[in-house]
């Protein structure tokens, strides 16, 4: 939202216009109860800036059609997530009205249309241009916002592949429509992000924690990575320490089964970015130490991938690795993998020891960093079992996970170097 103009209903002389862009100043507007409010955006043509009615640049008419029964729809803008601005029309002649409570509206904010299934693609023309540019860069993951259906993910993947990129796609779950279509989205994406900020605007706040738990569980069953994001340590944007509730929030995301947790404003604009990262790291390490103990007690339930999602053979190997780790005095697990799929399934087992993913692909090695308890390392394709064990032991020593005389489990496949053939387990003494 680049500019906001609203009228108090008095003379035109009393009308107020504020405009701010990221490279200008930021302006806040006090929206008084029941103020008529016209949302606009700034258009820059040949150096001349002007405010125009808020509209979707690519699909303005379609956006209005998607609103359907306008008197039953609501909009939320930026810092007014709970105001339920009620628009007469989005785009030209837009006249949303603030609720009785009013509030503060800042510039450069997004506008949400809760309870509205948009037929628009999640990719605008600018997004498509950006995706084509990203395909030529050395990136590991691309996160796609406001995914509503599997087709949104497939459209982005098509652009990336056409540009020669094998980057993985994280679908940001921010709309209730995505929850309805989650099975298809999980099948199409490489992982999901529980983006609680916009999700809390698109649905009622009490529903968000339950949605988070459901999404984490479904991602685990599908064998896909899951990130929990937004306001995890929000207090540390301004304060040097988090609240107890925030600490519990981070820990519970881990116990729910999330692979990763994400900071946003805390490190992007916060006063204590480094301290925030260290705090989150300490919470994760402390929680991880007790994760296996809680699992044994039954306090935490591990959701395993479904065989239909990852394959019966690979799931059987993962179960066998978990049994070996429980029965033997094992310090680490090393898995040779081409695509990274073996490491992903092993990660879902929530083993009490770290996982070393060894792969000939630098891209895959880097992508492993997003998995729970997993570190990726580049390694050559080995042609003999002796080479495999030597490489695994050497890397485990380098990471200080295992010392001489200690045991590691090594998972590999025959024929060697062929994707999807993990079928050999060795308990190896370093």
C-alpha cells in the first residue's frame, strides 16, 4: 500500500492525502471509526509519481469479479488486520470503511481479502519476470506467497525449469483456500511454510495454532519439509529478551515436528538481530536435547511419512536405521544420496543423533540445511563399500560427531551412485 487517501465526509479542503514509498519517508494515518477510506497505490511513469485507485495491475477486472457478493466480503490492510474494511469495490471507486474501532494505517502495506477465493494466479507478471531472473541465479529455494492451489506451484516450477534451475519450491500457506487444497499443494511443492502473519488475517486468530499443527502433521506425512514463521520472537524487535510465551512458541514448533523456524522482522529491522538468532538457537538446542526423551515417554508423537509418499523400501530402511540407533551406541548416521530423498526421510524419523547427507551435488548438499538434524556435504560417488565407509567416517570426524572407536550407521545403495536404491546398512566403527 503505497498511499492512502480518505475523507472525513466534510469539505474537500479537509481531505488528507499521504504518500510514501520505500525510498521515501513512512507516513502513518489515524483511521477514525467509520471513516470512508480509499486505498490507492503509487504509479511511477517517466519519473512522475501519482496515486491511482488500488487495483491489481494485471487482473483488475478479474479481482472485482472474484469478490462476488461484495457486501459479504471484507478487506484487511496492513496494520489494520482486525478492522475488516468493507469495500464497495476494489479498484476504481474503491470506498472501504473502517470499523467502529479504527486504528493506525501505515504506508507500503499489503491488502488482504479474507474468505475470498481468488481466481488470480499467485504469480503476477512481475513475479514471472523475477522467477526467470532467479532461474539464472545460484539459489537453493524459492518461496511462493499466497499459494491457493497446486497449479500455482506448478506454474512457478515450469518457469524455473525452463531457465535451467533445480531450485526447490516452498509454498507459503497464507489463505484458508490453501488449507482446503493442501494435499495437492504438498504433492506439487518441495515443502511448505506456515506463514502465520497473513494466515492470522485470512482466518480467525484462534484457528491459527490448530492450522499450524495440522499443516506440520500433513507435511510430515507427505515427507515434505515444513517451516514455521512469523512473530516467533517478535518482542526482540525492540527488546533484548523475548517473552516466556515466545520461547514456548519456538519450542512447541519443534515438538510439533517442524523442520525449521524462521525469523523475519526481528532480524530484518530489529534492534538486536544477532542476539535474536543466538536466543532462537539456544531454545532449539535445549528443546532438541529432550526431544528423544519426550518421544520415548510418549509425550511427543513422531509423524512418519506415508509409504505412498516416499516408497515402502525407503521407509523400511529409515525404520531400520532408527532401530539400529536405538539399539547400538551410535553417534551419527551417514547417508549417501543423489537427490536428498533418503536424508529427508531419515530426518522425519527424528533420530537422537545427527544425520550426515553425503551427495555429489552441491545444490542438494546445500538444500539439506533446511532438514531437521541434518548437515549436507559434497562427496564423490564411491564405487566400493570400503570407500563409502572411509568417506563417511572421515566426514563424521571432521564434524566432531564421532571419534576413533565410536560407531556410526552408514546407509548406501547398490548399484552405487544410482538414485533411489538405498538398500544397504552398515554399523561402522570409526
